[in-house]
C-alpha cells in the first residue's frame, strides 16, 4: 500500500480559511482527511504540505509513527514551528483516518477503545461569531450576561468569554474592575450550575494576568485561559500558584517538548493542545499521555473546521483525562453541505456521542468546498491607546 498524492482544499469560512488535507492511496476508494487550518498563514501551510509531500509519496500510509518521524526530523529543520507543525498535523490526522478505514473502526477503537459515553462541548459567547465580538466596542456587563443566558438556552452547560480587556503591560484599577463586573454579571445570570471560562488570549503581561486572576478568583471559573504569553512558562506557573482557579494554556504550543516544560513547571491545571497545530493525533497522544503522569486535565483548542473537531472528539473518546471540547457551532450556515459527520449531538446539554464510522467518520464534499475559495482573513491590527503595538 502506498501514498500516491496529497491534496489540499482551502475553504473560506468567514473568520478563517479551513485547510483540508486529503491523503490518497493506491487502493481504490481509500483516502484520509486531515485539517491544517492556520489563520493568516494559509498559503504558507499549503506550501509546507506540498514540501512535506515529497517525503511521503510512495510510502506506506500504515506506518504512521515512522512517517511522523520523517516529517518532524527530515529536511534538516525540525517540525517545531507553527507552520511546519500545522502541516505535519494535517497529514498525520489524515493518516489516522486511513488507518481507521483500513481496520473498519473509528480511530478511538485503535487507541484502546472508548473511555467515556459522551464528550461535553462548550461554546464561545456570541455563538461562535467571534469576529463580531472582537470588532465591536468593549461589551458591558449586561451584554455579557445576556450572551451567557443565550448560551445556556442553546443547551450549553459551559461557555467561554473574553471578559478581560486589552491592557498595556501595566494599567490601573479600571480594566480589572471591568473584568470583575463582567464575570460577576455572567455568574449572577446563570448561577452556579453552569461552568464559566475566561480566555485572556495571552494578552496581559504576567503582572496584569495575575491581577485579573486574583480579581476573578471569587467567581469560581471552570478555568482561566492564557493569562500571559506562553513564551514565559514560569510566569504562567507563578499565576497558577497564586490562585485556586485552574489555569489553562497550550493552544499555541507545538510538540511534546513544549508541553513537557509546561507540565514540569506545574504551570497549568488544564492543557489545551490544538490537534491541528501540535503535531497531529500522533503527537497529541504523546502529550496527553505525559499530562496523565501529572494528573493534568485535557481540553483541546478547537475553533477551526469540522475535521479538527472530528479529530478532537476521537481523541476525547480515547483519553481519560479529557474534560471538555471547544466548539464553534454557528460558524457558517453551509457547514452541513461541505461536511458529513459521523457524530451525533444531543442538543440538551450539548453532548456528543461516539462516531461509529471508520476513521474520523467524516466525508468532505469537494464540489461544495470549491464554492468557498480562499479569501484573506480579516487583518488583526491591535494598538494600545498610545499607538504602541498590542496583542490580538
Ligand atoms: Mg484561547
């Protein structure tokens, strides 16, 4: 059995271009789907996949670990960078899809079988319309409360919000009070039965991140995400030691080595590997195995397209420490025309039940994808009030 071709399909889905990866084999009707979506780097990732395909054409697709090692270690440059890591991930996910199809079982059956009955989902406030959320002026506490109630009405028992405003490396009391008011309003609106998460997008400095974490501690967040740059692991650890709130991070990390540092430093209570960036399902399984040794929970970053979601769910059904999956459920109205998914959703509670189809259980309609060609993503240009550069 040989890999004969690796194709990419770019599908513009409002906020981002989904990059679907199709690995074809010399067996009639046998191919695998992966995803390698990386906003603002679409052309670079498509090019990186084309470069990597030179290594893989003619190779046996069943040798997933061997091919992963080739992709990571050959061509001299290791695969730690986000573009190469994403390209490797897209191909690796497709190889696991092929493996499941060869054996006629879902991917989670290949990894020791199902460890849970369902996977719980959480949403973003705004129903996934994140770009609208960011473009409008800062929301007030009442708006956050209304969005929180709406999420609960849609069946979610957990949601994430961007209640921490952008700040310079040090600002006074106002942004901290603002964040506290927004979280208090959400908690008052939904009560104690609903899990609230706050994502800082790693915008704050370590000191501001600590001030926000301390201020929000009384509201018992399910987790507090990326309180400062992931480049400064000691600072994330400092914040985690200072509060009882579980700290989460890891969506921008590539490779088990980066997560090893995060875990060794006890920096977080929740790791958030992104399966389309961290090195695919092969590397995600190494990362989650390492996290198991530290009894750290797993909640994958998953705001991309449907193949990323399918891969994240397959991992969830085979990973005991997996607690919840991110979902963007209202991204494009034509989602079901582009993709056919093997999972079933219970709207009440937003629970996903296992895929019973082989592999990832997903098929992509290539003709529908072609109706949504590449468009440049909305440029994110964030500046503080004095004109200096901020993080988006
Ligand atoms: Mg995040």
